[in-house]
């Protein structure tokens, strides 16, 4: 089976190739660091915790069953993050002072609660961040004109006929370009980001 026809999640689950895991790390490391900073974790400790989360992900991913429920993977990853942060602070027998008057433990509990603002914020940031990283990874797979046709339609909101004229492409090619990039993005994001 052609690896590019599988989602990133499926490639990682199917085999533990270095390239697939490197992609996962590129997609998730910065997002995890950003969230760790909200729990009074120093940048040095955050690097260790990111590696712990990714290690837990690599150990548990073969047993992960996507329930078909919207956000199943991001919720599962959020839970791994919460457990690692709890373990981190418990192992140090330290209770950092939280900003805004609430404790780090309370903020973690809010992150676990799927109905909380913190959880909704995680979901939104996760999906936006993952899509942006996947787009960065996909770009080199396409010719520049194909990518420009996609970007101008999807991000700039330009009509296909205007894009075709500006890029000197047949109108049908502009539609095909958008369709090809979107199909690749959907394939890569399958299971990670829900439509």
C-alpha cells in the first residue's frame, strides 16, 4: 500500500517508521509546549514532558481505537498530557502557584472536563494547529502553481476564474488543484482532526 494514501495516524499505527514519528513530533511538539507553559512548567521541563507525552503516545497508539466520536484522538492526547503533567508535579511534591488565583490541579481538571472552556480551547487550538502543520508538510508535495491555486481559492477567497487568469491556468486545472490539495489534507488529517 502506498504510504501517501494513508493518514499520518494510520502510518504511525501501521509501522513505527522514523519518518512517520518525526512527522508526529513536528505536528505536536510545539502545541504541547504551548499548553505545558500554562501549567507553570519551565521550558527545560517542558521539553522532557513533551518527550514523555510522545513516548506514551508511541506506546499506546497501537491499542488506540478511534471510537468514531468527534475529537476522539485529540481527547485521548489531551488526557495523556494531563496525566503527564499530574505525574510531573506529584513527583516533585510541588504545587506551583497558578495565575488568576486558581491552582494548577484545578486547571488540569478543567482540561479533562470535555464541557469546560479549557477543553473547548484545547479542541480549537489542536485542530487549527494540526491543520497548519499538516499544510506545511504537504506543500512540498505539490508544484508551486498548484499550491498557489489552492491557497488563493481557500485562504484568499478568490474566485476560480480570477485565479486561473492570474496564474495563466485553465479554469478546470484551478479546480483540480484545489481538489487535489484538499484531498491530500483530508487524508493526512484523518483521525487527527475531525471535519
